[in-house]
């Protein structure tokens, strides 16, 4: 049985949701452990953060060594060697044209920074986002988030100048891919004639794989269509790789699957293995259009977090974690599709690498079935497998294992999931 919470937990703000009441004593690789030694297979990765697994020894060593040298070298005052080293490491993995970097603490901060950069660089005010997006919970990024109303509820009015275009969610529309892509591109072109003119549109921002909105992989033709529309109108294309980056999809960045170049790339989550670190990568010539002093932050580019991030990039690259993600992702998808074949409550299995979504539907329809998703999640939890849900209706079970997951760990998780789906189907 998990360790019982102390009364101290009652003093934490209830604004946080809590999936479990597990008090974690330590963690290693794909596993969490409570004080009594109970082992949990963590396929949440702290919401896509621990791509290198919990407490990777090389990342821990980098943190320990840096903590004994310099905890905080404020970026406006001094240069921290660990930040400079992080830039060197990132330049080995990000697209070559993205040779300018800015660092923050969270994904939302980085997204907001990217929007500010786009506005300064273009002299235009408006931003286009896509239905189902999640970009953060600051005032600006809440206005850009459309995956669930809970993230915006009670905070209106939000920042202006944000326009929402449809995302090619073929399963929800009930259309084939070609029809869906044509519709979504036509609607986007229509928006530029009806809501925000190209000459007042600074950027479009897209998650190359939709995260909180349902783990949706967009068609290549649609992504190339976005790039083409942006190029024709001088609009910047921002790729929000907060959740999809750093090997998660079987490539270092999800954008690589679509053979397009981002004008600005946003990074966080998997960047520093759990330390608070996010970043923006853009061409240095674009960065030079960002007026000095108009953006910043006391803790951005923290020395210890930067050391963790540099070590994380080395581990992901040198230990070939994107390759493992692709292999284990193929294994996971095949296993889930086999389960789907016998259980019609699974409407669709989709994903790239180890970023996989299982959409639970009412049998014989494409209608959301959040009750089934909750039952399956709870049944998995009872067998010490931790999985998250996502999607506007909460009916998508998302698989985000650490990228160090082994073949046997994926098989263990699939066996638990299968029994949970069987129980939910029989209920």
C-alpha cells in the first residue's frame, strides 16, 4: 500500500489536481518508489519531462558538480560557463539555421517569449493558433490554449490578437485525411481574408504533435501547407516542441518528421530531465530584431539547470535515445493495435515514437468515451502502472514513457493495459 499522506499535504493549494496520493521517496529509470519500497512503472515521465529516465546518473553528476561551483550566474550580469556549454550542445542537435538562443524556466515562458520575438521581428500584432492547442497558463498563453476550457475558466478577458484555426483531426471529423487537410487549409486561408490580415499576422504557432489536445499527429501535407502559407505572406512559423522535442517522437525534434523548417522553435520539458529550463531557438538575425531589454527574467538560464540540460542533450544524443524511442514506439503501437482489434472501445491508436495516444470511443462510433478512459487509467494505477489522459473530453490515454524504456517494460505495461481494457469493456 502507498505511504499515507501527512496532514501537511492539506496546506498545499487545491488549485493543483492530484492523480495519485503516492509520496515518492526516490526514482530511477522508469520507476518511482515510495518509502515502503513499492515500485510504480511511471509512463507519465512527469508529463513528458524525464526523457532520460528518472535520475540518470550522468545528469545527476552534472547537477552535483555544478552546484558546488555556481548556483546562479544572472544572465544580465555575468556569463555562466554551463549556459555557454548548453548552447554548444544544442547546436549539435537543433536545425542549423536556428543559431540564436534564449533561455527561460518553463514552457509557457518560452512560448510567450517566442510570441514577443515574433511581434518585434515582424512589427505585426496578431497570432494564429490551432484548435486543441496547449501553450501554457500565463495570460498570453492561456489566450493561445484551446484544448480545454478549464485552462481559461474564470480568467477572461485574456490577451487579444489571438485567432484560432482548425486542426486536422480526421477521426473527430469522421473524414478521410485528404478531405480533412483540404478543409483545414481552406479555412486557414479564409481566416486570413476574414479575421486577421496577413500584414497584421506575426506568426502561426503549432505543436508538431498536438499534446494536451489529444496526441494528434498532423498529416505531412498540412504541415507543408502551413509552411507555404507563412512563406507567401511573410508570417513566421513557430513550432512548439515543448512536449514533442528531445527524442520523444523518435527524432530529436518532431518537426523533422515533416521536412519543414521552423522560424522559431520552443523547447522545454525534456530539455533538462526535470530541472526547470526552457528555451527558444531562432536564427540569430531574427533575434537581433528583438529590442534589447524588452524581455528577460531573473532565473532564465540558471547555471545548475543549464548544466543539467547540457548533460541531458549529451545523454539523448550519445545513448541514441531517439532511436530507442522509435523502436519501442513501434513495439508499443503494434501492441496497442492488437488490443484495439479485440476491443471496440478503443477508437484509434496514433502517435510517433513514444508519444502515443489511445482514443476511447463509444463502440461503433467516433463519440468520446471519457468514462472508459478513466476506468482504464484507474485499473492500470491499481496495478502500479501510471498513465495520463488528455484530449478535450479527457478520453485519450496518453503514453509518454521515459525514452530509456526497455522491451520488457513496454511488454509489462501492455499486459497491464490489456487487462484494464478488458475490465472496462466488460463493465
